[in-house]
C-alpha cells in the first residue's frame, strides 16, 4: 500500500469508525455526563485526518488559518440567525468548504464549527453528535471536490436537501438514546415525524444559502488556494 493510500485509509477509519465509537462510548459508558471530554476527544480526532495530508510546515499553517476563518464564518452565521429555528448557513458553509478543499478539511470545519458555535447556543450531550453530523456533511461534500458537476446549481440544490435530511436522520439517533437510554425504533420514527417542519426549514435554508454563498465564497477560496498552493493544489493541477 503506497503512502497516500495508507493516509486516506487511516482518515476514513478515524472519521467513519473511531469518532462514532468514541461518541457511542460517551453515551453508553458515561451516560452523556462527560460530554465535554467526549467533545474534546472528537475535536482532536477530527484534526488527525487533516494533519495526515499536510506535511509542509508553512503550507500547513496557512491551511489552518483558512480553516479557522471558515469555522468562524460558519459559527457567526449560525449566531446571526439565532432567532429563526433551523434557518442557518452553517451547513452550507461547511459543504462549500468541503467542495473547495476536500473531505478532511470539510470534516474538520464541520466539527469545529459545531463546538465553537455551541459556546453561544449551549454545550451539552448533543454537542459531540452535532460535531460528527456537521463534520460528515463536509466530509461527504469533500469526496466530490474535484468534480465540477458537484458544484453546479442543480447539484447545490441536491446538497441542500440531502444535508437537511441527513442532519435530522442522524441527530434523531441521539434523541432516541437521550430519552430511552437505548435504541427504540418507535421513538426514532416519532422524532423524525415530529421534526418534519424543522427539517423542511433546514432543507430550504441550506438550499438558499448554498445558492447565495457558493459562487462568491468558492471564488475567493479558489483564489487563495491557487495563490498559496494550498490543499494539494499543485498535485491536483498536475493530474487534470
């Protein structure tokens, strides 16, 4: 197995297996009473896939600055619309980051956006789940970051609808465990049905913000990526 493939495999294992295992450990072992410890653990693990791929010290520092800006932007965007439940640009900004910089950067942005914005919205047992769910949205978008077809307006509409549905489907897993202490299909379907109005608003806001923000933000991110040769720009450019 070559070095690049090994790093990619480790990244997938951390994101899709190790982080969910840590969250499950917090639910089962600590009964969600150590959510701060679990949130820190998830945040640290979210950094692992990102750092696996960036070895040049100067470049890594610049990439971290860009990620920090995107995290701050998504957190502020969530705060601005605090009075409208479900109507937030956070998921859209995370998806844009993933489409611009790749899966690892998308996951890191989503995870850190959740924990940072919850400083204002309130930390709790739900925080590790939100970190994982928003991280997965950025990760999924990042899997297509080299495909222009994933960045057209019809694709953005699909991203917005799918991300809204995925958020509800995944977060209601936490709803069931928090209420019942174990899995209950009846509770899960009840939670999904009860949350349909919220999910609809979330889908609509995701689509709206993606259509409004994708072009201006991605244009600036592409300019930064090209100017400073960030996020393996030189490597991907040679493969086009």
